[in-house]
C-alpha cells in the first residue's frame, strides 16, 4: 500500500514541526524551503505553556527545554521602570502543567532539523504555484521542477506565495510600527528577568536566553517603508530611549549595528478557512499575528498538535485538514485581534493618554489584568467543539 506523501512548503518552525508530526503519525513528509540554508532569522521568541504542551504531545518538549531559558515571570513597566502589569504566567501555566521558555530561533531550528531523517528537507526550492486534481496536489518550483503529493501544507510565512494564489485578497497588513531586534552578550549586564517597557517614544522589551545571551526588541511608530526609520542605527535607538530606565541604555550600548535586525510589524486579517481541499495553511501563512501576545510560534506548534491529533482519527487528508481548520479558526482569530489591539494601546505616544492608561492599569482589579492571558493559557486548544 502506498504511503501517504505530504509536501510542506516552508522550513521554519511550523514546517519542520509539521514534518516531525507527520512522520510520527506514519506518513511521509518532505519540506521544501526556498532558502539555501536554514538560519532561524528573527533572533529570539517565547514558547509559553500552551506551546510547551503542544510540543509535549509531539514528543519534543524535553529537547526544547534543554535549549530554552525558563521564564518564571514577565512584567510590563512604564518608562521609569515601575510595574504596570505583572502577568501570572507561571500560575496560569499550571493549567497545562508546563513552564514558559525563551529561545533563540536558530537554536530551535537546529533542534527540529535534527529530528528529521536526512533527505526530508530540500533547500533552494521556491514554490511558485500549485494545482489540485485527481486526488493529488502538484507543486511547481521556480527552477522548473514540480512534485506530486497526496496533500500540501503551506507553512512559508506571512508573505506566502501559495496563500496568495488561494486567497489573493489575504495580504499582510501593517500594524503601524517598526521593530528592531538583536541577540547580545549578557555577561556584563546580568539580566535575570524578562519585561517590556511602554513609553511615549516606543516600546522596549528584553529577556535572557541560554548561554549568557539577551534577546531585545524595540518598537517605534512610523509609516510603511518610513525612510527615516529604515536608516535608524544603534545611536538613533540610544537617543530615542535615552530617558527610559536601565538597563535599556546598557543593552543598546552593548549592541552593534551589525547585530540589528529591522522589520515592519505585520499581521493578516483572520481568514474564513485554513483548509482548501488537500491544502492546509498553518503558522504565519494561515494566521500571522503581531508579536504582542508572544504567540506567533506558539500557535504554529498548536496547529501541528491538532493536526497530529486529527491524524489519529482519520486517514482522509481532506477531512483531516478540514477538521484542523474548524478547530483552529476561533482561537487564532481571537489572538490576531487581541494582539493587534494590545499593540495599538502599547504604542500610544500622547503623554496625557499614556498617563491615564498607566493609572488605569495600576488600579485595575487583578482579575481584569489577567483576563486575556487567562483565556489564552487556560483554554484547551485540543478540545473539539
């Protein structure tokens, strides 16, 4: 009997995790990645308790924990360093019986790649189009080659070419601010906790990583392709955040221009479906979100855990993909919309509005402060509604 073969477009966190899950479920999976090498661009990110639970289902949690930095807490501060909100991440994480971690994207990519047999990741393969017919999907590549598969998982990110073929109107939308990121040495700063600072000149966040490293990011409002912000250097960022609390100044002083990664923050308006016959959109290709809830990579691995769960019930790929879509849409739509709203509030620049916002955040009942995180980390993403 022929083994079901699934083609996966995109060798990021979503694509590699999906390939591992499919092979674990007894299917054949090949990842096609347009880049010549997998480098894990993007510096660092968090994997909250819900993501660690998904990885546990896939048999990957213990390995990921070894390369992650445990995050016992995460605070939101004002520009003077005073606490606005202290999310009870560890307490809420007990729902999943998991902890929260921060990782370097490159380290996670290397770990996931090592779980796949040699030859199941094809590099330098840029997918440009597809067709569906006679129970198969044909994927065409820029080098003139093509492959046939029983199913296609699209996991090539927010600017997915194949999603645009399916849904021409589902284009990335700008959130209104740009972001600079870097990973630097922590030896002289000795950062031990994670936090994000909100002020009139922008946001600044930082978290420790393993191997005495720090991942930091800065978000500043601006127009799309803003020519001034595009030219920002470390010196410009130091001036911009000069009045913010320490160790922000020290972190910026320890960063070189060569370490900077700059990008515009984008998301995608929630889609009506993630499944189209034998095609499934996962990760940022299907539900790209702004990073304000720290759930981009988390939702990608949740997608895969639900996919793996459905494969235990059925071998019909179209049915499996349809069920995954139905189980994922409400949750991912909530995260996209909520994260965008949080970003809008966090990026306020008017000082009077900021003063009012900060005052309200300090006096807000604890139950209300934890409400959004409570729903995120106490909702069983594996439940079938």
